[in-house]
C-alpha cells in the first residue's frame, strides 16, 4: 500500500476515459464484456469543489468500503446486479509495477455500463443544516415535491425512507433536486421504476446493516447503469461510503465529511476554489473515514491495508 497522498492518478499504460471529482476511469483491454479500471484518488470535494490537498488513505478506504457493500447488498437485495468484478486490475492489464503499487487498495475492475444521468438518492432524515431538502420542506412541507407530514424537526426521521433523485451535473456544475416524476422524464418510464425500486431496496438493506453497527445512514446517493445488451439495470459507482452518504453515529457525532463542511462554512470558504485544509481537518476527516470503515467492515483498517 503506497503511503503517499494521491490527488492525481498518474497512470499512462491505460487510456483514461474520464476524470471525476474523486475518481479516474481507465479502459481495460477488451474481454467478453467492456470493463473499466475504477481508480479512487485521495481527493476530497465539499460543496462541489475539490480541495487542494487530499486525505491520506481515503482512496483505499472508499474502495474497500464499496467492495464490502457490493458483497453485502448482493446477498440482501434479491435480484440486484452490480458492476463490481474484483479489487485491483485484471492479471494481464499491461500496468507497470510502479503503477500496480500506486493503485494498491484504491482500484477495482468493474463492468463498463451506460450511466443513467440521475443521482438516485435515498433519504431517511434531513441533514443537520444547510440542506436544500430542509429549505424546501420549510417552504412547502414537501421534499423533492413529495408531501410530508407537518412538524418534522431537523434530523428527525421521516416516517419511511423516500426516494429523492437529483440531476447528475457535469464536473463543475451543481446537481439539482428533482421529483421522482421529473426523474421519470429524464430516464424514461421503462427504467425509472426499476431505479427507484433498487435505490430504496439498497438503501433499506444498507441502513439496516449499518444500524446493526451503530451507524445511521441519514441519506445516500446511488448511481445506476444499463447493460444495453441484456437491458438490465446495474448498481454502479461507489456505494454507501462517507463521500456519498451522510453517516451519523448512533451515539455521538457525524462520521462523514461534516468536519470539513463545518470548517469551510465557519471560515467563509464554502464553494471557494484552491482551498487547502489545515492538518487538523485532514486528520479529523481521516479519523472519521477510518471509523466508518472499521464499523462497517468489522475489520481494522491497519489489518485490511496490510493484507492488500
Ligand atoms: P460525484 O460522485 O460527486 O457525482 P463525480 O461524478 O465527479 O462526482 P467520481 O466519483 O469522481 O464522480 O467519478 C466516477 C464517475 O464514474 C462518475 O461519473 C460515474 O457516473 C462513473 N461511473 C461509475 N460506475 C461506472 C461504470 N460501471 N461504467 C461507467 N462509468 C461509471
Ligand atoms: Mg462520484
């Protein structure tokens, strides 16, 4: 496991097909089905802006948490298909030894699919503050246009988890909250119901599993893709990580990137470019990501990294 913090993935042996806020995607040589090397950097973004410095080990933490979830969800959600094939690159992918070393723990081989342009969000509670859903609820007693009971307090559980999609913005743009009906218009009737059904099933199964381990998943974002040959909808991307979810500890504090969000807001840096996190924020964020990893996988991070 390479110990340096990687805010970029300098890999040249494979064609890079996309670069997101946190991940770089590389095409793998063709097998039966198109596959990708899904490489996770140590970059962190908050309020849609990437911070200048990264969080040590974050790429591996996110990758290993997602891999665990693919296994857990496949066993708990009947009929679920997902893109995960295995950790790391395939055996003869043409990477140099240095590249393999650099990627250790932070990459996985996945099926390459056609991504639906919506974010399929499952929500059980309002985030603490600064949430667009909370602002909407206060105005109209709805969330993403879905009517809700009166008198809900912030952080209070909703009567049941709901599906609150958003658009999937291009790099640099903001996702916009939409109603399930609007999501239906974007992806088409045929796939909208399946995506909603899978998002809620994965959310419910994940929330139950996490709650057994002392973590409340207040909300989370899933992405889905289509296998155009078989016409089947797949769970893709990262899954139920502290980047894509709001995790609250059942007993004390929030175990996601709230430390970073709070620091940005308190210092008037929310949404600003080129912001460098002080060592204390880096450390606290790393500690929280590590705590989530350890609680969700029933494994110490140190041991898991040694085994790679
Ligand atoms: P955010 O996660 O906040 O939306 P981002 O879209 O910039 O940010 P990254 O996580 O950095 O995301 O990059 C991952 C990219 O890979 C996303 O655009 C996602 O849609 C895409 N992706 C995920 N799984 C697959 C897959 N199986 N096939 C093709 N593309 C995928
Ligand atoms: Mg992403």
